[in-house]
């Protein structure tokens, strides 16, 4: 897809709510931390494509429903690194 790119998750909270899922449930299934998911939900963190795919797969939704490409110039320096 976009090797090395970072993705924001503007729809993650809505999908979790619609499915009645908790961040802890998703973290367990996607192989990440509840803390990182919380930061994704509030827009304070981005993810790489691999983690984004695991999150989308766990929720059973298309990657494109949850994530949008975030240009490096749009990112806060604190979002540069993620799990």
C-alpha cells in the first residue's frame, strides 16, 4: 500500500461504539496496547500500515473505513513513532 506511511484513525471510536467493543478487546486482538489505541481514538497518535491492518482485521472492517493517510508535514513530532 504505502510503505513507511503513517495513518490516522478518525473513525475508530465510531466503529468501536457501533460494535459495542472496548479498546482493551481491540488491543488484545490487534497485538498492541490499550494506551496506544486510546491515543489513536483522540487523534494524538498515528500507526503504520501493518498495525492499521491488524486493527481493521480485528474489527472486520476495511482498512480505508478506519484510516486515512497522514502526510508527515501534518503530524505533530510526538506522533512520529508508534507500535
